[in-house]
C-alpha cells in the first residue's frame, strides 16, 4: 500500500519536473537531441543517429537511454537497430538509407507507458552528382563582333538534391567568372569569347553530397564558330544568257576567319536545289558567277559559309534572292500536229494545224509570234504560203495533196529551228504495233513496238472518252528512238482514254494504232439495270443495257447475274461483258424471283437495282393443250344438244313454248243454230258477213284460289284493260256477252264500286260453239241462252261443268276478236272482259262473279270507229248500268286509272258503299 | 623549356587604371548605336606605367593550354590587330570630331607620346622578338583600356568605336596570354619589364582624345611592323 502511493507521488513529481523544465526560462527545452542534425544522406548508404538525453532529465525524470524508442514517421524502428551507448545516449543504425524517411524521432517510454517525444530530425536522402558528360560548345555569331559561346552537357542522373552546375573556363593564366545556368542544368552561354586563345572549359556539379567535374575541354573558340550567313546577297544578270553573278557581304572579318561557301540555286517553282560544286567556292570571296544556266529563266539563290578549313559549323542558309537570265533565241521549234477533216468536200481538206507552246527552257524568252509556212509538195513551183500567227493553231482549207508545213517560233533574240510536218494524202506507211498502256507513278505510260522503218518521231494522240463531252484531242511528240512515254497532260483516274500512236517518217506518216486505257480503275459507279424480256415457266430471258463509259470507271470484265427466290439461296451466273441478254433456266414455276446484276471491273463490282419477276404457272402450250379440247368438247355437246332439240322440237315446243292462240285471228265459227234468229244481229250480219268473222281465239285462264289473278298473270290483260279503259269499257262479255250480246245490262270495268248485282231480270247467255281454232281443239262452246236465271250461279255451275276436267279451278274464257281489221283496229278491240271477283276475306265469296259487260251492239261492232267514238259510248253504258244499280264508275274519261290500279279490275272487288256484292 | 627561369624585368607599380565594361544604352552613329553594350571582359589588372607582370609564380602557367597551336594563334592575333588597326584609328578620328578628323596628322603625331620601343626586325632573335612583342602588347592593352575608358566617357554613344576598342583590347589580352605561354614554354621566361607611359586619367577631354589619337596612330604603325616581323618567327618549321 505504501509502495503504491509512492509510485503515484513519484509520477506526480516527474510530471511537475517536466512542467517546470518546459516553462523555465520561458522557452521550451528538450530533454535531448539527435545528432547529426538534419543530415543529408546518400541513398543506399548506412546511417547512424544518436539520441543524447540531457542530464537534467535524468535527474528529474529517471529517463535513461534504454527507454528510448526510435521512430520513422510513426513507425517504430526495430530495437535490433538500437544500441545503448551509455545511460544517456542511444544510437540507431540503418544499413540502407532507402528505408529512412522524415522525420526520424527519438522518443522515450516514461512511466505509465506514456510515450514522449524527445527530438526529431529531418533526413534528406539523395545522390551525389554524377560527372557531367558529353560537354560540347559552339560559338554562335550574333553580330560582326559578338560571339557568345554555348556549352551543353549531360548532367547525369537525378540526385534528388539541390545540385548546382557551373561552367568553368579559363585561359592559361586567367580565370574567368563561372557561367551559371539559368533555369536549366545542362547548358550555359558565355556571352563573349576571345578567338585565338586556347580556352579550357569544364563543368562542375555540386550538391550536399559532393562535387563532380566533367572532363576538361581545351579549345580555341575560333574552331567552333557557327558564323552568320553572308548577307546582302544580290543577283545580277551577266552578259551571257546562261550566267548570273552573285555578290554578298561576309559578317565575319577575313582576319578573324577565312570562309568557304556553299551556293545553291533552283528555278522558281522548282523545289529541288542545285548546288554549285563546293570546290568552286572553297576560298574566301564575296562574289561568284554561276554558269550553265538556262536563258530567260528565273533562279533563286542562297548561300552559306563556314571556316575555310572546315573546322566549325556551317552557317544557316542566307535569305533567298532571285535573278533572271537574259533571253536567247528559242532552242527548238514548237511540236506540231494536225487534224484533217475531209468531210466537207472530197476535193479538199480542212486542216487544223496545232503546235504547242515551247517550254520556257526551250523558248528562251518571250515568243512574239509563230511563222507558219505551207508548201505543196506536188507542185514545187508554186510558192509557199506564209502565215504569221500569234496563237498556237491555224486552220487552212487545202486541196487534197501532200504538204510540208513548217513552224518557227520567234522571240526578241531570234528564231527557233523550224518544225516540219508532212501532211500526206493518206496514212500509207507502216504503223506501230502492239500499243499498250501501263499506269505508273500516277501517270499513264504508253508503249509500242516500233515499225521496221526509221521513224523520225511519234505523235501520241489521246482524248477522254465520255458520253457527256466530245473527244477533245490532246497530243504530244516523242522522238523516233523511243518506244514508250508518259502522257503529258491532265490524265484523270477512272476515265477512259483513247490513245493513238502515229509514226512519222521522213516522207509521210503511218496510220494510227489505238488503245483504250485507264490511269486508274475503280468499281463501276452503278450496276446494270436488268429486266425481263420474257418469262416462262422455268426460264426467264433477262436483258440489260451496257453501262455508259462514264459509269464504267474501268474495263468491264464480266457481269454477274444474281437471282434468288424469296427464301432461297442466291445463285450467281457470270456473263460475258459483251452480252446484253441472258436466259435463266431451271427456274421453279409460279415463283417470285429477285434478280440483280453486277458489273465488274478489275477493281470490283457494283450491283444494279433488284428486279423481281414471277415465273409462269403453265408452260408454253400447256394452256392451249387444255383449253382446246375443252372447247371442242363443249362445242360437240352443244351441237348434239342442238340436234336433239331439233329432233324433239315439237315435244319441246309443246312443253316449253306452247303455241298461244292469237285472239286476233280467232273467229267464232258458228253460233248456235237454234238461236240465231233471236239475236239482234242484223247489224252484225251486215257488218260481219259469214265467213269474215271466223278467227276466234280462246284463252283459257285457270283461276286459282289465290294465285289465279296474280299481277303477273294479269299483265297481259293490263294492256287490254288499258285499252278498254280508253275505250270506255266497250267490250263484249265473255260467256255470251260479246259484242253481239243482247242488250242486257252490263257494268263498266271500273275498278271500284262496281256492282255485280245485275238488276236486269233477264240475262242472255250465249254459248260459243267452237269449230276450233285452226287445229286446236275448242275448249268450250258457248251458245246463246235465253235463260233468265240469275247469271252467276248458273253460269258458275255451268262453268264448272263445262270447264272440263278442272273442277276446282274455274276456267274463264276470253274472246279476242279479230275482225280481220287492220292492226289499228285490233289495238282497240271491241271485246268484253270477264271480271272475276275472287273472294278475299269473306268466306261467303265462294266463287267468282263473272260479269258480262256488253255494250251496245251498234257500238260494239263499230270496231272501225275512232276512239273518241268509243269513248263517247261509255257514258251510255254507264248510264245503262246506273239505271239498275248504284254503280259508281271509277273510270272516267280524262282520269284513267293508273297502271297499278289496272289489275284491280280483275281482282276480287272490295265491297264499297253502294258497291257490288258477290252473289 | 629546360632553361633556367629568367627575370626580364620586375617593377612593382601600384595598380593603375582599370576599366571595366559597363552596360549602357546609347544612341549615335556611325560612332554610335542603339545596342545594350555588354562589355564583358574582364578586369584588367595592368599598371598603366612602369609595370611588369607576367606571372606571379616562379613557374609558367598551365602547360596544358600552351599547345602547339599557340604560335599560330599569336600570328593570327597580330594579323587580326593589324587588319583592324587602321579602321580603328579612322573610326576614332571620325568619332572625335573636329579638329581631329581634319587635323589628324598634326594633332595625332605620336612623337609627343610614350610608346614602347619596338626595335626588332625579321632577323632578330625569336626570343627577343617575343619579349618585344610582349612589351608592346602589354602597353597597348593598357593604353587601349584607358582609351576605351575615356571614350566611354567622351563618346558614350559611339557604339561601333567602343565595340572595336573592346575587341581590340580583348585581342591584345589574348595575345598577351599567348605570348606569356610562348615565353614560358619556349624560354622559361615568366617576368618581363614593361613601361606604360603616362596615364590620361584626370586630363582634359581634348588631351584625352589627343593622347588616344597619338597612341592609336602609333599603334597602327607598329602593329604593321610587328605583323611583318612576327610572321617568319611564328611560321611553323
């Protein structure tokens, strides 16, 4: 217990000691320090540091060297590297300083394991400077008297330390201030140096770890001079047209340095320099005459210099100066060629003479004019024609013949040698052979095999073949000893050129040999447009047009036809480029094909647009093979049918097309013989004498219960009714109510309000006794009856009985009278229409009333009367009817029933007020 | 080289006139210009009068620099001085104005000014010639230094003149270095007695101009003689 309190007291005392130490004197005091202080260490070397504790700390804090802990930054140095030298000194050793870092601190572990820092140092690690290498110097002349010298060197590795370089130099007995580089470590410039004194130069590099000197360089600065180039260069024309004289000033005194020179020159526009032979300019000078130049040519000159003995450096090239040589007469005549047009007249030519302007090196000046002489070879006596031309062509109209054309170019100095061209009557000489072309170095080379004869020269003619422009001929001359040349012109790639080579002989010229060529080929700009010419079941004939020259971009080597079905693989067919048609075979019938075509040059191909077609379902002749037999069979069947029908025409007619009796051709053959006297037929007899009223047609209408009077069935009667209406009902009744009927009361055919109840007490019936209409069997014979019984019942029954074997369907008979009148009369027959009243809703209407409308005999037989007469008779009839019954006539003159209403007269009548009721 | 060291002359004289190049901006022509004048060199530590120098030690300077080309370098230096002396004198006269430009013969008569005797000829012993040359150019170096100093004061804008004076002075300094080398290397001479004459310092401007004119005129004459005499002695065998 006591011991514990002692330790606490001791700790407090130690703390107070620290505090008292730190505040004593007002300055912070450390309990120790490290030596060396802020060392600079060589990288990779070993290093030992000592931490020395102050004695005062020992006294107050019981701090000893064995408590020291070394740290690099915050990392504790292994204790194996510690060594306690005595109780106040501890050392740490590092075998390799590369493991060191800043700061290196000395710490102590006080009581309570509290780590206290005693001291720390900054460690700088680097490398000593290397020996500067490759020291070299050069003296740049900057003015006539100022020659700064710049020395450069390789400073060596990076030292990681502040390393200073100094350029040192001295004379044998004089030291000069060091040259200290600014911002760099590998060069320095001495502002002025003295020539002809040996100068020793070296570089010293120094940092905290040491110094290093380069090798010493001993030199005379005059030996390393790069002088300024000569200035004020001037170029003057000499007397000769091939000489130019250069003059200049040297910026360095000949007493200081003797110079040699380089002179170079080129023509303006050229990029290649020509140099005057160095041996010609190896001595000091300030002028030089350049010879061998071309007349009237602008040259550019430049000059440089260096020490005469070649020690040192060449100066830069001087500024360029130009000069022009004087003129000389043209060195050669202009190349000449011609185009002969013989189309105008068979007896003469239009000759277009063309010559080329001379190249500047040939013209040797400004060409003032051309002198053209044309001399006919055939007539030597005739004088030559001379022309002075300022242009390069001349068009002449010459008679057919051989001419010698000479052209001379003239400048201010003189005339050129003449150029001669023979214009022969025909190209009768041997041509060249094997004309070929070859693109090379961006130019088009033309080669040929020379003919056996001696050729003076060749003319190569070419033009661009295009659809859009004419073939503009260009040409060039070549000497007779060559067999190939490059075309000198703007030869464009992807364009077709037609090249012709003419050999020119001393006495004429050979015919031209042509070849087509491309400088550079490309794929065609488009592909052929293919289409079908004919499509069959298994084949299709394709056609296309050749690509135009402008589209080809090269020689078309082949076509490829690519075709496929919708889901099939593409098939390719290669076609010769000369063809424009191809037949695809083995196609599938009734199939959609897509076809396109590619045109290939040497550089590749390009496809044209797709074209689709569908093969036929049937082949050629297949349809004919089917259709023709079918047609024949059909015709045969029709023929057989016709024959059959012809044979059975009676039967067919009977069933299908029965003969309808023509009422207009009917006649009542005979009236019943018992009653002829009772009939008041006197008038009739007069009007229709025996035999004139013979044709009576009988129409049988079977009245069905519901359908017997359908509208359709009644149509034929509509006409009758209409006619009847127009005739105001002057018709003769059936069943005896004919035109010849007795004067009984009849009713009008008016649709409504007709009363079938006849108030007359006596109705005469008549029976038609048929003799048969023509060959037909008479259906019934009526005879006039004197009966006074009510008409309908007896007649109905009579109808039932006399109707023959059709008990359920009452049969009505109509008479159509044909009095042998003309057609006009027959259109207005005087007949009597049976009105059948069919019960509709009323069950008591068990039968139909057969009304007999009889007109007045005088009226009825007036078939030949005018219509107005018939119409005028109607009121009489009506009047008669109204007397017995209340009958409201529906049909009045001027208000005829409509066509729709007409069938009502045949339909069962509806009972109306005061109307007629079925009996 | 194996000869014992000889002392030709040794007079201790206080350091006299020194000149140092200065950076100036001047404007004038043709004796003037507009150029920052960088007169670099080098502090001359030569007495103006009655001063000997050479070396401070009893041995010759660095033999590594005394190479075989020093003879040729010396000849080229003399030739260079000879080639530029007349131009320097003419330019000097031109820049001094009247009456120097028109009365140069009278005003610049060198008889009234000290100039080292140069009594050697082509037949003189080479060693003698070398010593005489040393004395001459040591004097010239000092005199040119004084003239340059005076002209910087009197014609500070005469750039071309000052440049030529600087260059001539530099050349004489290099020539002295080479002669020292030759004397030491060939004759083991490392001390030579040199007379410098009267300094112009403190004199009036006209007198300064006249003294410079007289020295330069004499310089033109003597350098030509020196060039002729030195040539056969410096030609490689």
